[in-house]
C-alpha cells in the first residue's frame, strides 16, 4: 500500500509529486498540509495534528468532504508530520511519499 503525506509549508508541485501521487492508495495530511492538498485538488483521507496552523473553516470543509480528522494536544513530543507518518505505519502502509518544499521523499518500510 502506498500513501502520500502532505506536510506543512510551501510545496512546489512538479513531476515528482504527480508521479508519486498517480499510484497512491491514500492521502494523509499533517495540519497545514491539508490546505496544500486541497489547493492541488486532493482531499486527504486523514488529517492529523494540533491544528494550530489550520483555519477552523477549512477543518470543517475537510470533515464535510469525508476526511477523518484526528486532533492531538498542542503539547506533544512529536511533530504533526511525525504523527502523520505514525498513522500511515499503524494503518499498514509500508511505502510513503512525504511532500514538502520542492521534494517528494519516498520512504519504504520493511
């Protein structure tokens, strides 16, 4: 199973993103990464984070579109992106693309 995780921050879409997303089984977004996914025309299946950088109206829109919203405490040891990666692993995904900046990092588990 292949998952793409949209992290927060500016993302410049390009060939690497579109190649990675063409065979994706699921999209997960970490906090503000959900806004980036929506701007590119993708609705995340799961959005995870403390939502300190995501507008409540956008959060409501995601929920209405069918995204599962997983809110965590602001005080935590992990970043929102780390939590999104943990969700992917917990769900059994062993291949992931992390979309951040100009790069799509491909991660493979055992």
